[in-house]
């Protein structure tokens, strides 16, 4: 195993979390329903993976209301953007082997 593969960020590398991070890298913030639609995930599964990203400090979830309806917006944090850029660099290094 190359040294590049041992540097893969396992928090980001999961399929659903990778999709969330990729989407948020260009569309931050995104609403929870938007992420469900873009990732093809169930509400429960997405919620679980957002919690993992939030616990790592990569995203922030802000709950509020849009009119009378509850709304959750998901933002990529500065820490998350740094981790995303490092992740992409690691993948690039693996491809350049």
C-alpha cells in the first residue's frame, strides 16, 4: 500500500459523506431536502452522516424556519474546506503514482 492511500481521510471518503462534501464545496449552504435529493439518500441515513461530518468540524447545521416550516441549512466550515482540499490532493497523489 502506498503512503498516499494511508493518508485518505476516512471521514470524507465514505460514499455519502463524499457526495455531501463535493456538493457543499460549490453549493454551501444547502438545505437538508436539497442534500437528500442530490445524494439519493434517505433522511435518516443522511442525518447520521451529517452528524459524523459535523462532529469532525467539517460542516455546520443551522436549524431555523422558512415561514412557518422548519428548515435545516448545511454549511461547509473552513475546517471542512481545508480537509476537502487535502482530500482532493491525496486522491490526486494516488492517481499520479
